[in-house]
């Protein structure tokens, strides 16, 4: 099982940024939330009064809670694989394929690889899951191939291969999270912070699965611990979830994907009004949920900006 317990009652909030102007120097912002009931058959009914949202330390007025179903079910999902991952990752390909093929027609999938600081897309977004999986291949398996996973996350966010900002954006990142350009645990690592800010600005929710890379650092306790802690900061800040089993490679991705699939199936959009300055700004976000049989995990940050100041990546 994972070190971080997979709770069956959880709520993940992603910082999606600002999409519409409001009055008196304020803007209407949205965040995607995932609400899981105590069991698969029991989903809580949610109202705006169930949530409290604070942006940059100030209470925001919550307007609505909209289910991401029906005509709002659209999702763009990138599976981003570290090209420095050990080649035995191939043993998990059947689980990756099963997960992708299980996704609904409203989900478009793309496969990409971390290479030399870039997110190199093997396939473009497509609702044809079999076509997307044609881009799935063994990673290079050479230490340092990706340069830094945080360079690659930034690049993916800044060059997201779609201009549709009204569709949910999520990624599943498979890496050990170790940054060879800053080998110690440093929460202020500029590459880490850039990855977080770029993902928040592009409103991409980062989920991650731990898998050892080739190279000495990935085999050490310090290197593994550092990478896991840094990657958990990315998933927490963007409202995603981090999956891992201790300091070793997981036996199977299957339980991770089952949990993630349930999260994707139970997402909602919170719309709230917050003050905005003239320039886009990434600020703190804190969301609380007051509902029986539900638990909240919230993103740490959100983009605040007038719509005109938010450019498509």
C-alpha cells in the first residue's frame, strides 16, 4: 500500500485560475474539486454553502457548485513519462493501457515523455484511446535523460497542446521526482517553484506515480526521499494526488489507477468571486468542506487574473 494512505473519502481541489470579470475590481474564478463519498455507492449532495474558500487569506464569495458531467464532462489528460525511468516500467504498460482504454469518450488522452527538459509528445490529444496508446513505448532508461522532471512539467504546462481553457486539464506524471540540478530537499528550489507556478497558471492538475529512475541518486534513501517530497509539493499545490509504495517501485499501478479513475468521475467546479489586481498572480488557496461523510484535500495555490490577462498556453 502507499505511504500516503489512499482514503476512500477525499476531495481534491485544483487551481484553475480566473475566467470571467466581476464588479468592483473582482473576478469570478473556478476550481475543480473531486468529492468521494464514504463508499462508491454513496455520493454526497453538495451545495455552495458546504464550502468555505479563502484566497490569499481572504474569504471568497462562493457562487456555485457544478458537476463535471453531461455537457461539462470534457477532460484533457496527459500521461507524462520520465525517459530516465528504469526499463522495467514496461511491466506496468498493461495497467497503463487498461486505464486509458477505460476512460470515457469525453476524455481526450495524449502520451508524452520527459526528454532534455522538454515534454515531448508522442501523440496529440485524441478521444481514440487505441490511437493514443500507439505512443506508449519503453523509456530510454538512461540516467539524466529528462534533465529535471520539473523542467519538463513546466514545459508541458506552458506548451499544453490545446487552447481550450474551459476543459479540465490533468496529467499523470511517472517519475521519481529527483532533481539533479538541486540534489537536496529544498522547498524553494526555483525549478520546483517554476513547475508549480506554470502548472497553476495553465490550470493543470498534476497527479503523479513514483517510479525509480536509472542513476545512483535514485537508489539512495536520501535521493528517493528528496524526490518524493518535492513531487508531493507539486501534486499538493495543484490539487492532484501522489501515489507511491514506500521507497521501492510499486508492485502494480492498478490500485492507483482505480483510485484516480474514481476521482476523475466525481469532479465538480466551484465558482467564486475574488479581488484581482491588474497583473496575473499566483496566490494561496484554502478550501474547507462542511459535509457529512466527506473529507477535503485542497490545492495550495490558485491563479488570480482578469480574463484579458490570462493567455492561452
